[in-house]
C-alpha cells in the first residue's frame, strides 16, 4: 500500500513540474512578443519603457499566482497561499507602506508644507512638492556657500521622516537667530567697533522686530517657546589674536546671506573710516630681550 501512495505522489510531483514549465514558457513568450511588438510599432521611448515595465509586473503576478495554484493544491490551500502571499508582500513592500504612512503623517501632522525650508536626511532645501511616496526639496548649501540654492532637486522618501530628525526653519516661529563675528586687534578701540556693529544691526533688525514678536506669540500657543529679548545684541570675547565681537539678531531663514552681504559691506566701509579700529587675524609675535 505504501508503494502505491508513493507512486501517486511522484506522479503528482511530475505533473506539477510539467505545469510549472508550461506556465513559465507561455508567460515569458507572451511577454517577449508584447514587448517586441510595442518596440517595433511605437516610436516614443517613454511609452515603450512604461509598457515594458507594466508587462513585466503583470507577468510576474501571473507567475506568482500560477505557481501558487499549482503547488498549493489549487482551491484546497487557497487560504494558505493568500496568507503566505500577503506576508511576502508585506515584507517586500515594507518601505512602500512606510512611505505611504509618511505621506499621511505629512498631511495630518504638518511637519512641513510646500515652501518651507527644512533639513532632513542630511539635506537642506525648500520643499517644492509632496507626493504619495516622496517629497522633493530644492537643495541649498552643499558645495554652494551659505544658504543659497544649488539648483538640484532632492527626492526624499516619505518614510525617512520616521527614521531621521527633521528641522523646519520656518514652522511656527518664522525667524532664526543669525550670528556674525568680527575680530579686532587688542590695540583697537573695540568699544567703537561694537557701537558700529550695533548701529548696522539695528537697521536690519528694526523692520523684523515687530513681525518676530508676533511670530513668537503665535508659536508659543503650540510650542514652549519663550524669548525675553528679541532685539539685536553684541557679545564680546577675548581670544588669542584679538577681541571677538559677535552680533546676534533675528533674520528670515531665506535672507541670511543677503543680511550677511549688507552687514559686511557697511561694516568694512565704517571700519575704513575709523583709524582706531583694525581687523585682526592670527599672527605670531616674537620678542627679543636686550643683550641676548
């Protein structure tokens, strides 16, 4: 009796292998014929490419379902087959589902909107598009000095939002603190240099002061943001080769380089008219004692 069952089992296995061969042969031949026909009759490369990809996807699904019905006893184990197929798809498409979840997160939680300047996944830029699977930034920085555009579009999968921190330059409090450092010699009148810096910074900060205060009040409703003083200020520090004056002020994130340019132009012109103020740079001084 055992030998009879073994013979039936071998016969069944042989028929399954034969059915598998026929299935693969038919699907691959049909796929090749369709792709070849489209390539011969269609002149548009993009349409040919999309058709080829679509045919490949359909053929792959037919092969997967066909093999499942052949090797899982057709309808008898259909539930098992579908369960295994679902588990396999969940594993294979984990990143796809994560990207879709990220898209929902962007729509509901609004970590950023189109037009915001953000930094995430090692890239900085202005968000120019948000789609189901990814969002796109117009890159800033990188090989370009300061926060100006490189001209490159960076596509970031939405799922990276769950794995990487995201910094938003413009959300809520639509200003950033910007610092500009100047070093003058120890022999310079650093009080006069500080006065010049404060005057220049006040010109740029005055227009943004009221807007910044309003933004802080608005942002404090959603975030624990507390600033006592929003005005421009200058900090003084003695370093090895001079006195460093660091100006700190609020600017719009997309105007940092413009502010830098205007500030330095005004500062260099003002220092040129001050004989008692000299810019410092790293130097080496050697002293010789008399008689040595």
